[in-house]
C-alpha cells in the first residue's frame, strides 16, 4: 500500500539528515503542554541517531503573522526534547540564513539541532523555491515525518524534497498505511463516524465514504444541518444554512447507509450548566438547541461499531467539552475501544475525547493529523507524500 522509500531504504551513516517533524504543540508559560506529537516522531529520531546521522529538525508552530514572534518560538520544544533524549539538543535562532548554516555545518553525527519556526518566514507557506533551496542546503538527505503537515505544499514539506533524496519517516509511513488501507481495502463491515460542527468542512469526505463505507454515522453540529434539510425546526441549534442543498443531496446519495441521530440532548442555552432534556428527534422547541446525540443513538451507533471490521472516526458527537453534554462522544469512544475492529481516530477533538475517556490505549491507531487525515479520507493525494521518492 505504501510505495514510498522510508529511512530504512537509505544509508544515513555520517550524513546530515533534515527531518520535517510536526512539533506544532501547545505551549503555555514557556512549557510544552501536550507532547503527543513529539513522542510520536521519536522512533524516526532514535533510528537516525542510532545509525550515525546528524539530525536537523524543522517544524512550524502556530500561526505567526508574517514574521518572528517569541510566543511561537520552538525553543521550549528544544528544551523538552533535550530531557526526553537525555542529551543536549542544539537550537538555531533561524531556519535559513547564516545562523542556520553555521549551526548545521558544526553538527556532528549523533547530535540533534532544532531550527526555529519555519513560519517565521512568509515564504514557507508560499512554497518559495529559494527558501526550499536554502533549507535543503543544510543537509544531505530529507525525511518527512510530519503527517500533520503533509497536506500542505510548503517550502519545508514539498519544496525541499525537490533538492535532496527525500524519504518518509516511520510516523508518516504508519499514518499512510493505516488510513490508506482503511480507504482502499478495509476489513468489512467498514463503519465511518463523522462529527464536528460543519458539513462544509467534510463534504468531500462524506461523499467519498458513502461510496466506500458500509455505514456512515453522523453526529455533532453537522447533524443539525441534515435535520433542517429534512424540514425539522431546530430552534437555536448551530446550522449551516448555505449547506442545506448539499445535505439533502448527501441524504439521497446515502439513503441506505447514512445514519442520523434518532434522539438528541437539548439545552436552553449554550452553557456548561444549562438546563437539559433528552428528546426523540422531532421539532426542537423554540429557544432550545441540540447539544449532543441521545442515549438511543449511542446504543444504535455502538451496535454498528461492535459488529465492524474497520472503524474510522473523525469529529465529536456533541459539545463534549461541557461535561453534562459529553455522554454521546464518550459513549461512542467506549464503543470504539471495546470493538475488535481496526480502529483509526483522527482530528484534534476526537483524539482529545479518546484521551479524556481513558481508552486511548485500546485504539489501533490515533492519527496525529486532522486536516491531512481528512484529505486522505476524501481520497486526495497529499503533496508532502507525493514529493517523496518511490520505492
């Protein structure tokens, strides 16, 4: 399924290896808040060090506005990685130019250097050929291990691969194998669970999955747009009025295997402590709003998940960050964890829900890329992967 060269297909001994990682992690008061993405890329880093490479790491962090911003510096990540590796990780105050060139030139096999945030240069997101060339000039080999950024054609993901022998890291390879397999050749029945706020973010995904999955289970805010498209009054519920025609078309396309909630939890206002009621799906009372899927829906969805061979889940079932409206999301999380299916969970909110419900260790594969995993589920080729050398 995965037809690209990986770090195992190339000799790295004594070479300088430039690795694109996804260290876009939350940082508060100069400390790393969640290290999931850092630890996910450790196998590639450890392999390169063990095999005698000098490793130069590059990543973006956040969305700095057109220039350096200390709030988005990768320096705290370098300090964190030093602790993880138990040795000094060097840091360059820039990712290109004299500082980066000097730091890279002095790097010896077995040493690690982190370059400053690639997005401190606006050329990064423009996939500027000169920035790509300058990044490539720091090393002998390029490794992409940043699945979370593989759907973007940026200088550090796609551009640099034109100048160096370019291969995948272990994390990227694992992500593509699991998601690619789920789409191309899933163990059946194949059940897809889609939630989150908007249909418009996931039209292509729903369309593609309706042609491939045995059941597509819908929850979250996007279900409201389907309800309104079917003529239900939905009170104050979040809805995308400009996606109603799309919702109608999707219901027609998926008439046999698109599932919508049969009951919902509603609240008087969007508030963690709001009064709530459970009701069978029907006209929502004026002034009330849908906040979660109901217990009957959890039961129906859990049955579908229990019998599945492959489960892919992207997007929460309700406003799970408010504890009183988390039963739907956590109920589905527990069903996925109990299932014997190959389970793949992607998208920040779904992953957070899996972690919070305490079942992360029961999931076959937790994806580190939200946008990238959605584009794969939609059947789109990822530029950061396409640019790598074929086996």
